[in-house]
């Protein structure tokens, strides 16, 4: 038993080191991209200054000055960001971490196990840190490991995590496929989004999903598995709430950037931001890259750039990466402190053990 406990502590340390390394890498990448965008905008301003000095025509010169001033105002810095919008976006993203935990709880129940709502939400929150590790497998390990404290076997917990993830990706793809119809994007992008939404929807339908689940877990039929239309409806409802909160959060971050905030705060931008971040995060997940690095930015450029401009779209993606990492770390810290406080007033082995 002592050796077993020592092994568990060792594995936890290894997982923590891997996750921290992934987070540091993702943060460094975001900082580099942010500086690159600032540098590109400053280069444009310098080029416009040179054109202004060389221009003789007063009308053309005034036009160049306006372009130069507009570009200069759009260069982001800590002083010209709209911090109230960033704060609201951070709060919305923090709230968005909860619905997935509710789906995870229902998924755990659907395969025949019981867990508390608090434990499922905490597992969901902690698992977000694992997505910055290549391959995304760490997400499953961290969430299933957390569920195991309530007596859910690792295999069963892993299946529940995959169920929640599948529904999250399916709803995100479906929502993006629906919203892009209202956006000025290339038709092939809209067609691809709609096709992806249909493909994502089919595996989550109860008759299909239950059949697949019983193949990967043959004892499902005897253990009271309930992959019903009720579970399907609950999962889609909560994941839709999840994506709408993420979309609202992302729209706050995009409109927090300097220049054009008033123009970028309408319903079109909210729709574009929701569609863009949904499809970008789904594509990033499929890519298996840490945090979807690079894939998110490309997807956002295709969907969001026609509405807010390419520079603003990319800066919004980078800002979202910073804020999302910070919020996920904050939420994980809250979970850790909450459980540490609870463990000081009750037996640690009783945490999360009641249904």
C-alpha cells in the first residue's frame, strides 16, 4: 500500500511537470505572436509615414494620414485595451467551465457510476490544463483520475470523459455550421462547416452512440447504461450554453482591442465571434496540437477576418489564448484551495464519495 501511494504521488508530480511545461510553451507562443503582430502594425505605420513624406497630392496625403492614424491607434498595448470588456470576457469564460462538468456528471451516471456535481465540475476544470500537452491524452488522464477519487474506475471515467468531449465537439461544430450561414465567408468554408456539423451530430444520436458504447464497454447493457434521448437532450443543452458563453467571452475580448470597438460590437460580430471560436476550438482539438496552436488562428482568419479585419482577428485569437489560460489556472487554483479547505475539516477519503 505504501509503495502504491508513493507511485501515485510520483505520477502526480510527473503529470504536473508535463502540464506546466505545456502551459509555459503555449504562453510563450502567444507572447511571440502578440509581439509579431505589434511589430507588423508598427512596420505598416512606418511605411505610411514614408509614403506621407513622399506624397505631393494634398488629398492623397490626407488619406494616408488618416490610414496611418487609424493603424497607429490599433496597435495594442496594456494602456489602450478595454479592461472592463476583458474582465467581462474572463468572467463569462469562467462560467463556461461549468456546463461541461454537468455533462460529465451525467455521462458518468449513464455508464453506471455515481459522482457528485462538485467532483465532476472540478474534474472538468482541472482537465482543461491538460489540453496544452500534445495529443490531448492528458485531458482524459486528469479528468478520469479526478473521478477515480469517487470510486469511478479509470476505464469508466475515461469513457465518460470521451463522451463529454464528443458532445462538446459535436455541438461546437453544429453551432458553427449554423452561424456561418449568416456571415460573409467563402461558400466552401460554409459548406465545410455544415458538412462537419452533420458528421459531428450523427455519432451523438442515442441509437448510434449507445451501440458504439456497448462495443467499447460490453458490460454496458447489464450495468444500467442510459444513453437515452433525455441524456442526449441534456448534453446538447448544456454544451450549447457552454459554447454561447465562450462565444460571448470571445466577442468581449475581440472588442476590447483598440480601434473600431463601436463598429465591432454589433450582432454580426457576436455571431462571427461565436462561430469562429467554436469552429477554431473544434479544429484545434482535432489537430491534437497543444492548445490547437496555429490551427485556431488559421480558422479565425477565415471566419472572423471578413467581419473585423485580419489583424484584429489574429490579435483576438492571441488575446483569447492569454485570457483562457489565465482563467483556467485561476479556476484550477480555486478548486485546489476549496478542496484543501474541505480536507482540513473532514476525512480526505470522504471527498466526492457521496452521489
